[in-house]
C-alpha cells in the first residue's frame, strides 16, 4: 500500500485527484497506476484502470487471476466492474468513498447477484494517509 | 445504431463477443469502438470504453458533455460507470443483458443515489439484430 500511496502522490503533483494503485502477483509488483484523467483526457483513466490495463499488457493476458489490487481509495462502479472483469483475487483499499464508492457504498457492486466474479475485499488499509492526501488536495483546490 | 451493429460485426469477425459502440456529438460520429478484450489483452476494452476513450482523445477533453452513446448491448457496471464519468447525455442501447447489464438489470447503476451523472436511457433499439448476433456468436462457440 505504500507503493500505492506513492502513486497517489504522483497524481497529486500532476494536479490530479490523488489516487494510486498497484497490481501484485505472487508477491511481485506487476504494474502501478495513478489517476490521470486530466493529463490523458481520458474519463476512464482512474488509477485502478490504468494499473489493471498495464498489468494485463505486462502479463500478456486478458485476465489477472490470482493477482491482488491495492488502491488508496474505494473503487467506483467503473473500477469495481473492471476488477471483476480482470478476475482480481483480493482487493485492498485505503479510504472509503461515500460519494462514489461502489464496493462498500452505493451500488455495492460485488454484492450484486449479477456480479460474476467477486474478489475478497479488505478496506481501510492506510486509510488515514490516503484520506489525508485527498482532503489536502480538495482543500487546496477550493482555496 | 446501424453503425454500432457494424462495429459489433467487426468484433465478431475478430473472434470477440460482438458488441459495438458509437459516440455522436451534434449529429456527427466522433468515435466508434468494438469489443477487443482478447485482441488487446485488456479486460477493460469493452466497446463502450474503447469508444469513449477514442472520443475524449478526438475531442481533446476529459468529458463528453452533450454527446450520446449508441451501444448494441446493455452496458455492464464498468461501462455504466464510465458513461457517467464521461457525462454522456443520452444512452441508446440494443439488447438487454440479464447477466451482466447494470442499467436495467443488476445494480441499476444510474438509479443509485451515489450516481453523480445520469444519462437519459433508451433501451431496445435494434434489439433483435443485436441479440441475434450475440446468440449466433455464443452458439458457434459452444459447437
């Protein structure tokens, strides 16, 4: 999760909402990603999507069965869907997201009957660090 | 929607689940996409995501406010989330998807309280053509 926080820091330094993600397989980091929706003009370029796409490319396979995803913020519906499509084994996330989160808030996607693959979910890892970075970013943007 | 069906046909010819999508702004096609998860080894490369990313790149902007999306199959949670992030104005889809659909089935994402942008939704356009193509694909794969 420290590596995911570093990625979030990079997003912040680039003026993006600070969220970072890391894909790990067999104890090795396969890919990292940070939020780059503005830099790339890509509404799908959340940290999770960036990391999942990079990991699939790196491993040369469509699915990441057995891989785990660490992300500093609770995934939204788009990212939860992508995590399911990618067959991620375990999801570790930092701060909960009451507004856009879709894992333990809102649509609670993995609990939906139609969800075809559910990772194990562990929330609240390094929650304070992740949340503090987000708070700092939005406070700075408002002022 | 004819153009979206053509895109679905292309996916089928490439051995992919036949789904196609088109982004239209001010009556002009801005971008198209077809499902290419296998070809690209990209679990996120559903037709909608491919089309939305291409449209945002084409327009050089993160959001597609005022643009409409035509897709041959009801979007899944990942794609519904992306449609919301992209600020799509109207969503027109073909066949309903009881298994993975997240608009009128499953999590019904746009109806969730936490959904921050809801397009107008029109389902069932060219439904039979879209559904027949999908049925044909899965029948051929099973046999």
